[in-house]
């Protein structure tokens, strides 16, 4: 079996220290000179190792000061209902997540009517080409982009109602909006995968262009078994902690 290249071995050791907590957020890594002596390698090899860690979003260089473990405050996303009817205040789950983290939540959006493609039609149990309202969001917390969302709602349900345009009414969030027109959401299903960020996501979320992973949550809301909204939610792995509370019968 071929020997692991020295720069990957160095990067792996530092990564283990960061993930185990041995190297705390905002702590300074050993200097390049110390790493050269510790591993018996050239400065070029050390720079390659640090480049790998920077590409993974684990460390950052500060001009004249060295290389530091990135300190990224994480928001916590509590699932299983997420208190969308029971909690007072805003019915936006994202706004409540940000409030719990002591951060101000903002978002921009763009909505338009469009025919459902084959995948959206499958998820909403409608025919391809049926009209849907498509909305794309960019969410920020503490002035940092933290989440993307692209959602679709069948216009057979919301069309020509006060909640047809997701951000134009007084009700906030899918559950509250559909409650307002007598459609009671009673279930949400989420499927979570992880993959490298694509270029447009890296640009919008201000991620390193190389190797940054994101969580992708495919979420669908149901009312009496009928899909009423589906969304793809994209979250950088270093900015959110996903917590699921699951009742046991």
C-alpha cells in the first residue's frame, strides 16, 4: 500500500486535533518552521498541508500573525415540529433558530410562477407541467450567509388566495400561511444528504471554492397525506448543527 504523502499526513493530524477539540476555535497553529521541524519536511510541504485545511474551511491565515483555527458560531436547527404552532412570536423556523443563537435573521427572496419539472412533480404528487410557485431564498444571520432554500408550492392549493405569494402576506412560514387558508399541515418529511458545494452555492454562501461540504435537506410538508410544499435547503456543514427529537412509541 503506498505511503500517505507527508502533506496529507500533516493535514490529517491537524484536522484530528481540531475535530477532537484539542485545537480550540481561534487558537493559533504551530508556525510553519515548527511544523517543518516536527515532521522533517520542507516549507513547501507544510504550505500544501495548510492549503488543504484552508480549503476544508478548518483554518484561516491572518497576515503577519499566522494560521488560526476558524471560529464559526453554529446555529442549532431543532427539528421534529420545531414549535411552528406552539411557540409565540415569529412562525419562521429560521428566525427562531437565529434568535436562540443571539443573532439577527434576515433573508432575501425571489418568487415566480413556473411549470413543475419532473422531479418537483414527483415530490408534490402532481403532473409535470402543472403550475407551481417557486421561491428561492438566501438567509443570513449576523451578516453571514448561512442557508439557501429553493421551494415549490402547487398553485392548485395556494393560487388566487391571500398566501399565493409567500412573502406578501402577514402570515410567516409555510405552516402559518397554509393555516390561514384552512389547509392544516400535519407532517413534514426531511431527507438529508451531504456533498461538496457547487460553484454557485460557494459564491452565495461565501465558502471556500475547494472541497467545502454542505448538507442538503429535501423537505416536504403534508396535509392529510397530500404534499403541499417541497424544498431543497442547503446548509454549510460548519455553520449549523442539526438536532432531531424523535418520539418513541
